[in-house]
C-alpha cells in the first residue's frame, strides 16, 4: 500500500474542511477525486503532500507512519528529517503550474534532483531530457516558462515532479487553468503515465477522463467521501443522491 | 583661483563623496536584508523593535539623525570617542538606508506568489534553499527599479555630510565659493552629481537588462 489516509480531520479556524476521510492507494492505481468546490479535495491532497497539517487521523506511506493521532486526540508528525523522506515519496502537480520562472525548463527539472537528492548533473540532465522527450517537449529544454504555452508549462511541471522519482504523483486540478485545446495534451500525458502504472491521485473536473483512466473514483462533498468505487459504477450507477445531483450537472 | 585650481581643490571632496556612497551601499544593502528578515521573526519583541526602528528612521530627517549619531555618545552617554566624525557619519547613513532597503526587500519578498514556496516545499527544498535559490533571485529582479531610486537618492544625500563638517564635494564647493565669491564651484559640484547619477542610471539599466532573460 503506497498511501493510507485514515480518519483524516482538518479544520481552518471554525470551518471543518475534512470531517473523517479515509482512503488508500495501492501501487499502480490511479484514483480520481471528484466533487464540488469547497468539498475539501484540494485540502486532502495538500494534507497528503504535507503542505497542510492534519488535526486528526493517520497518514502512512509505504507502511510507515508519517503522522498519527496520539491519546489526547492531537495529530503528531514525525521529525523534520524523517518528514523529508516522506516528502520524497510524493510529487504534486499544481493547478497554477508553479514553475520557477527564473530557471529554464532543463534547470526546473534538474535543480531539485541535484540539490535536494544530490544526484549528479549528468544523471539529472539525462533523466530530465528523457522525461521531456516523453512529454513531447524535448526541443524546449532551453526555453523559459514565460515562453511556453499553458499546456507546455504543465507538462514541464509534471516532468519536474517525475524527475524526483516519487512513489506516487498527486495532481490538483491539473487542467483547470487550461483551455480545452491545451487540456488534451496534458490529459494525454497523464493517460500515458497511467499505462506505465505510475501510482497517481488526480483531483479533476474532467469527468470523461476520470472515467476512462482511473481504477477508482472518490466523490467528495462537504468534507466527506460520499461515494467511492469503480468508475463505471460511480459514474453510470451512482448510489447516493448527492452523487447523482453532482453528476447531473455534467450531463448537460 | 582659476577653474583648474578650483576643480583640483574639489577633487578630494569628490572622492570623499564617493567614499560615503560606497560604504553606505556596502553596509545598508546587507543590513537592510537582515532587518527585513528580522521583521518576520517569531518573537513579537523583535518585530516590535524593528517596526519602531523603521518608523523612526524613515520618519525623521537624515540630517537630524547624523547629528544624533555625532553628538549622542557624548551628550547622552558621556562617552568621549575621539575621532568620531567619520564613523558617526557612516553609521548614520548605513542605518538610515538600511531601513529603506528593508522595506523594499519586504515588498519584493511579499510579492512572490505563495505557489513558489509550495512548489519548493513539495520538491523537498529546505527553507534556506528555497529562499536563496527560488525566492531571492526573483526578488532581486522585482526590486531593481526601487533600488535604483534609492541609489540615486543616496548620491545626492551624500551632500548631507556637510552637517557634520565633513569635507565632501558640496562642503568644499560652499567653502571655495565663499572665499572666491564665485558660483563656479557649485557648477562643478552640480556637474559631479549629475555625472555620478548618470553613471548609476547606466549601470542599473544594464543590470535590469541582464535580469530580463525571463519575465
């Protein structure tokens, strides 16, 4: 089991954003998370990637506990150094790409492997060029982010995350900032990764994509997992009323 | 006194003006960064102290601050330091300009989108690495226009050393003009400041162009 999130609770001031979320991701699985805005999907991803701290529950990667709830009910994380190891297990692709604008594409891909994972320049560059080739943008290695289209930038962002060789890759609405034409090229890359059995969790509004590519779909609303299962079950035969209501919107 | 004599008499003054300018930049550019970072301290007392410092220094004339630095040790603390004129001058300038640079740095740092910090965090960069490799290079590019303004102001502010009877170019211009009843020394001083600022503007513009390799 690559990732286990058990009974996750998270609140921001008075607002309870995650109310008791549990889900697992096994090696090679692609899990899609769908749901309305404010349902907690992004927060769940941010908790999984340690950008946010949970208030209760348990996070385990590869069977090792990164955070758990002690007897007094407080969430306790491992030490800073140990957390560094957990961070190396996960990669995150942001909706807004968040590429480093002062680095060219190649440097965006090689800087972290070299300075965080202490890989050699040769190894980092070889990995980077291979990834850029897979993404179809090897010829843009010397370009700067501002010179690329949104779809290209997001593919660089995916390559940057993959260059760190994570166990699991998270996507936070990777195509929401892209127009329909550019969305296709990014979805194609994610589909390719799925075929290569990359473990992934994708928060998305692209329903046909979620249905086609995932092994499992989670529907979240108001901080809870309302329904989860095989994409064909959830999309074609939703059990819960809220799920039906949500999916109805996409049938227009 | 003919023009050449006036000019050569004023040369040491020009060098002293340049000295104040250089030492102030060497001192206040790093000090300003330290102040900007201290302003984000976890300790409220540190943040409070820095806020007061910035407020007082930016809220009072530099001329007045130079006088406080010079006369303060003796009249406030009964300390007799000896050759205190030049140290007081430089301390006054450095502490003053550091306050302005601190706010420029703060503005630059706060303008960096939080996504940059988050991307760096997920990739595993340490806080120091994030600041030095990701944030600071972007901040430098963003603050260049404001920094240029401050440097141009500094060139002219060096004339305030006149307050402490330090013979930089403006003081000498005043002295020679009085003793020779001529306006020429002021013209020489004026041209000196103008040329100095022209060089500054040229250098800053080249730096901005060099940083323009990305948007």
